[in-house]
């Protein structure tokens, strides 16, 4: 009997897994495909990665910008499983707190939590390079760049690729893992299936990235912070880079972007909303860089199921693009790989059982983080200025301090734990109820108490403050 398990194991090792998506895009860089290549290679599969772009490690200059993102617990746990956590963390910059910039230039730090609770600013390009190189250390992994997926057959599983030389190539695999981003070509075949759910929503905001250079060879602002300028409809965020620059991301409705068309208007706009950043970015650089690229759109995509028979599975943005207002898109995509890996262990790599189980387990969680990110977007743009942001985080953290086990702030569950996203949402609703009921009780006793005091004034003996004080002291004294 033992032989059969051994047999099935050894045959599974000859199976080919095709990971579609793995290299770089300008706006985003595929991280999830590169990580997945590591996971499947580690399990002993023959891994073929197909990426429509050229090899990022050989590309001369990455057109566009060096962008960074926030890596937190879920992403780190997923990296750890393939032995990549330390490599990535060593090149990340810890951010222990947010730094809230008020309109008048005041800066207020708000810690993320206790000492060990910080997030990391990591370079997208470096993360991608490291993961691809790690995947390549397995002799069973082959990276195919300049291979653009055109179509695939749900009947046979055969994929058609367009190569750089214009030729088409047909490739067969035992499992197709779609990690080809928010506009996934793999997902197109899912759309033709009955009972496949799909929705996509563009938000009215766009984003634009600006670089804040070092001053005298040093960071222009405190480095170990996630800098935030909350201005209701406008918001800017800045994350530090290893080269001592900051990448600032400006979020603003497309309508407003259209209103700013000249360099002078840019300065005028920044003077009004982000005056403290003008000398740091530099007025001339600001006028120039603002128009370097048009504002980029942000989309939220939800779908289900994530698998098609035992042939194909979606992960990362291909399965769930989320708006960036929780800093979780890539972290969630990495956790997809980790969850899939756990299910592969549980169900002995039997794709016909693993794929439906992955859908069953993962859809509720990915939908929950998509909803949370959208909720936070709506909240931030509707009434979040710096005072409100400071107040809310203060209330959250204080309640957590008073009742550390009962009240855990939502961002803490999302950012620093692996509590399933949908469980975090449930707990959050429950906490809200408890807090509201607590407040209601306090309010009721204050109102009721005052009423009773007015209605039935107590017959207080006429004693002086001094006497009251001695009595109070007497109460405290054990004798
Ligand atoms: P992608 O990065 O989109 O990669 C898809 C890959 O597939 C690309 O390399 C592409 O070239 C390739 N591809 C596409 N079509 C084909 C085809 N037909 N054939 C072959 N290959 C193909 N997440 C965080 O966790 N923290 C953050 O702080 C954060 N900040 C963000 C800020 C902004 C402004 C934005 C927009 C997003 C942010 N995210 C963040 C989200 C994060 O960028 C994405 O979730 C993550 O990059 C998704 O990775 P992916 O590999 O699934 O998809
Ligand atoms: C947006 C763009 C602060 C990188 C959400 C916090 C983000 C990031 C927050 C981007 C915010 C917003 C959280 C983290 C993180 C906060 C978080 C957002 C990284 C609720 C590169 N968000 N982001 N929440 O709490 O949990 O600090 O582009 F402004 S990291 Cl919108 Cl923790």
C-alpha cells in the first residue's frame, strides 16, 4: 500500500506546471508568479514560467520608475515557506509608524503597534529579481520570457504563446497557474464558463508617482515611517527606498488631474494641499515629473471560482485585484500561494481535490480584503483629514490597550496576523457592536443617573470639602 503513495508521488514529480506571469510590468511587477515558481519547484514539479515581457534582470533601464510597496506579515510568511524571507527583509526598510502630515506642516507619528510590529518598504524590482533567481536555482525550472499567452484550450489544456520573433508556440502542461495580473488572459476562458462570477470596478481616483531626492546624501524626511498626507479627496503617501529617496504616490480623482495642466498649476495645487513637500521634491522637479506619465487607473476585480476543473487555477491579481488602500494586494497574492501549498500538503497534490478546496477556502478571504480595501477608499476620501485620521487611530489603539484581548484594531488583524481576512471582518463587526453597546451603557447610566439625581436629590449632610477628603483617605487606609 505504501508503494502506491510512493508511486503517485514519483509520477507527480514528472508533472509540468505552467506558471503564466512572472516578470515585470511597468505599473506593477508580477510577484505572485515568481513566488509560485519557487513553491512548485520546491515540491519537485517541472516548472515552466511564461512571461510576456523581457527578462527584468537583463532589461537595461526599467522604464517608468523604481516603485516600492509595503510588505507585511502575510507576505513574509509566504516568503518564509520557500526560504526567501531573510533575503527580502534584509533589503527592506522597516516602517514602525505612520507619520501624519497636517496642512500646517505638523508631523505626528502613530505607531503600528508594539516594538516588533512594523511593515517593510521593499523595492518591487528587487523582490521580483530575487524570486526569479531563487526559482532558477532549481534545475527543473525554466523561465520563458517574451512569451505572451494568446489563448488556451479548456478541453486539452494546450496554451498558445506569441514569441518575441513573432512566431507562435503551442505548449501543454498538467496544471496552468494564472498569475497574469488584473487583466488576466488566462481568466478569459473562465468568463465563458457557466456559473462563473465576475465583477470589475474602476474607482474615480488615479495615482501618480513622484520621487523625493535625498538632501545632502540623507533622507529628506524621517526614513522609518510611512508618510501620509490625508486631505479627504486628495491623499499622498511616501515610502522610503534604499537609495535614500522617497517614492511619493499622489491619489486624486481623474477630474482633478484634468484641472492641472501646467507647471504653475502643479505648484499652485501643491502650495494649497502639500506645501511642506514642495522644497523637498523641488519645484522644478515637481513641474517636470508631474507630467512624465499620465495618472494611472485603479481597478477592483472579484471572481469565483478560482479553478477550472483540475487544469487551471488563478492566483494574485488575476483572481482578485484590490484597490491599494490597505497595502494588501501583493500580500494577499503571496498568501494565496501559501494557502494553496497548505492544501497541496493536506490533499497529497491531487489537483482534482486541491483546486476546488482552494476555491472553497480562499474566495471568501480574497473577497473580504477586496471589500475592506474598497471600504477604506470610500472612508478616506469622504472625511479623512489629518485630525480625523489621528483621532481614529488613537481611539483604536486606546481601546486595544484597555482590552488587548477583546479589541484588536482591524488593521492589526489584517497587517500583523494571519487571521483569515473574512474572520477579521467578522471580528471587527462584533467588536463594533461590543464597543457601541459599551458606549450606550455609559450614555444610558449618565442620562439615567442625572435624571434620578434631579428627580430625587439625595439628602446630603452639609460637610466641608476638607471633611470629605479625610473620609476618603479613611476609606483607602487599611486601618
Ligand atoms: P502583476 O503584478 O500584475 O503581474 C502580472 C504579470 O503577468 C506581469 O508580469 C505581466 O507582464 C504578465 N502577463 C500579463 N499578461 C500576460 C500574458 N498574456 N502572457 C504572459 N504574461 C502575461 N500591494 C501590497 O501588498 N502592498 C502595497 O503597498 C501595495 N501598494 C500598491 C500601490 C499601488 C499604487 C498599486 C496600483 C498597487 C499596490 N499593491 C500593493 C498591489 C500589488 O502591486 C499587486 O497586488 C501585485 O503586484 C500583484 O501581483 P501579480 O503577480 O498578481 O500581478
Ligand atoms: C497605499 C498606497 C494608511 C502603499 C491605509 C494606513 C498604501 C500603501 C492604511 C501605497 C493609509 C491607508 C495600511 C498599512 C498601507 C495605515 C493599513 C496603503 C501601504 C489601514 C505604494 N495601509 N498602505 N491602512 O494604517 O492597514 O497606515 O503605494 F493611508 S500599509 Cl490608505 Cl499597515
